[in-house]
């Protein structure tokens, strides 16, 4: 594929997802794929090696979350080589992203990529999610292919603001995982995702913290 045809894949894919991709953002996403190619040779970051696969299975797959983000503070748990957080950060310059990754080599790669792409709205936290205690909670907490829903809630639920959302990207609809969720979280919706250029089944489970029940009013004696 030529650079121009790759740009067309991203632009058309973003349109299918439901938003217009700026030319500067398309170029930044292609530079992200460039960095991933180089990083793969050094660190073996991902099993996907071909550029068309990276464009669809990493970049467009990540961007399929775009319609479901809320608020300005976004956390990506177990970001790995930076997905889905980095593509989303590139097309959402007005939002702030924290990419959480416990594996040192992956966190270092993401930090290097953030610097090379001049992503001023991204910070990387090289820490286990369950140990992370940020000063502010997040409006949206996302994860792609990260263990079970119950584990996701256990690892990262404390990072979600009371009115925030946890977004878990899954393949097939995870009905058994949904039934095993703790009562501290409830399922708001299960969205069927359509990733342009991919026939693979994709779902997004949208969770929110369960609000504690208000205590009944105390009876007053007259």
C-alpha cells in the first residue's frame, strides 16, 4: 500500500465509524504505525506485523470507541503498545489521556512514541492498575482484551468517577462474564462494534459504578 492509499483507508474508516478525520490526524496515525513497525523489530510488541493489519486491527479498531467516550479525562488500562489510547488521543486533542501499562518495555515504547508524535495530551503511568492512585478520577476508563469484566472492574473500578463509565472491548458478546460481574457495577449497554475492513465480531460493554442506595430518612418525633 502507498502512503496515500493508507491515508484513504483511515479517512474512509473514520467516516464509517461516524466522524471526520483531519488530514493532520491521519498523518499522525500513520506515523504511529511507523513507530509500531520500528518498535516491533526491537521489542516484539504485537503479533500483527503487516501494515494493513496494523491499520485495521490496531488503529481503526481503537477508533471504533470514539462515539462512546465521555468527559475529558480518559484512562486506558493495560495499553500495551498504546492501543486503544494513542489513536484516540490523536483524534481527541481536547481530552487528556493516561495510558496505564505495568510492563516496563511497553511503557517505555509508548513514552517514546508520545514524545516523537508530540502528543501533549498524553501521560504514561508505568504501574499496575490496581496500585494506581491518581489525584483525579477518570470520566472514561477503557480496556481492550483485558481479562474478564469482573477482573477489569476489580483492577480499574476505583479509577472511575462516580458518574463515569468503564468501557471494555470484547470479541464475542461476553454473556457469562456479564453475569459474573460484582454488584458494585452495572451494565448500561452492550454495543455491537463494526470495525471498517474487519469481519471479526466485536462488542463493547459499557459499565457504570452502582450508586449506593440512599439511607431512609429518620422519623422525627413530635
